[in-house]
């Protein structure tokens, strides 16, 4: 097993996370409080995930800028992880439009540095708090090519919908050359073994077309608005959690 780079820096962060539990609780509460407060006015937001390692001249960086710009033209705010690569491209494309470009930054010993295209910028120490903010304030996810973090966000959202912890939201995998193998395995192995159901995949779309991404999100927004109208006066469901 390879020894991680910057071993001492990593160890200090892990030690801090495992430190005094009472103070840790206060830090967690403060991150939740600031996140909910700063993002309270955000509506119709789409989260875009992807690798921090993809360079500005890469095809998928340029496509992310295009997708974020198109979403902004349709009055969607764009939320990213706040760092470089695909996250930077998402905020960069959104920055050209009126709805805000949001960055949910995370403290990491490597890779993460805030990009300069954020209208609203928050900093998190804890991944789980940051992930709640993505789910709480997004009405759809766009997953560009990415690593374990992107897969984590993708599969967690699927799990939350499968277990009826959140309302449905569309999940778009952009880039068939990157994602097709994963979806083939899901269909031929997971469904074949019966560990998931065919309908669990109803929320996933694999595409290479930026306009299709926007069309999916617009249709979902229309559905959500219809749900709000039908529920008005009958209950207090907050559909922004979807």
C-alpha cells in the first residue's frame, strides 16, 4: 500500500477531526447554521459535480462551462464544490448569468483550492454537513466525469430516493464514454443479482447533449411547481428538499 503524500498534514487533520468531541459538536452546529442561513434564499438550484483534476482546456471542462451557462439562462442557480477543475468550470459558466454561482468548499490537504467564480462561497470542515447542503438546496444533480467524491454524491442521492428520504430529483450523468461502463455494470450485474430494482434507475439519464441536461431540469422544475400548487393549503411539505 502506498504511503499518502503530505502524510503529516493529513495526520494533523485526522487528529483534529478525532479531537475533543464537545467542541466538534459546536463546529458541526455552526456549519449547519451558517449553511442554512447563507443559502436560505436559494431556489431552483442545480448541483454540478466532477473532478478537480480536469484542466481548463479539457473537453469536459468546456462542456461544463456551457451547461452551467445554459442553466443560468433558464434561471437556475448553480452549486459546485467550489474547487478547481469541473467545479471551477461550473461556477465560471454560471457567473456569466444572473442566478448566483455557489461554491461549497471543503478543507482538504490536497487538490481543494477555492475558485474565483463564486458569488456565494461557504467553507466546510465536514463532508457530511456539506453533503446535506447539496441535497437540501438542489433540485437536480449533474455528474460530470469525476472520482470517488462524484460517485459518492451520485450514489448517496440514489440511496436517499430509493429509501424515500428525499423527494425525486433528476440525476444526469454527462459523458457516455466515461459513464457507460458503470451503467452497463449496474444493469447487467446489480439488477441481475436482484440487489436493486429496475425502477431505481428511472431517475438517471446518460447524455452527451448540454441542451438535454437543461430540458430535463426544466421539466423537473415544472413538475415541482405543480406539486407545490397541488399541496398549497393542504400540508407543509417543503419540496426544496428534493
